[in-house]
């Protein structure tokens, strides 16, 4: 597979890359913010572990929001 550089990308590909990167960063920032506001009792597992997991691309923040938080009610 040939390596695609930024200059080889079409405008739409560049826009999509920047947009997806921004969404990924925002999702991680929201997850870290939520984790910081919660007590250890409100998190499933160690907070330090979840902080590291959140750093894993799309999978980490999504996993945190699905499995990491203890929801009341």
C-alpha cells in the first residue's frame, strides 16, 4: 500500500482528516474531564487505568463512557 502524504490528499480528504481528529480529541477531553470530576467510587476500576485507556484513539473514550462510569439510578 502506497503511503499517502498530506500534499497528495484531496481537499475533502484533508477536511475529513482534520474533522475526525478534532472529534477524537474532543471525545478524549470530555472523557478525561468526566473522569477527573468523579470520585473513585463512581468509576469501575482504577482511575489511573481509565486515564491511560482514554488515550487509546476512539476505543478508549468510548469504552470509558460505556464501561468505566458507574451510573446511579
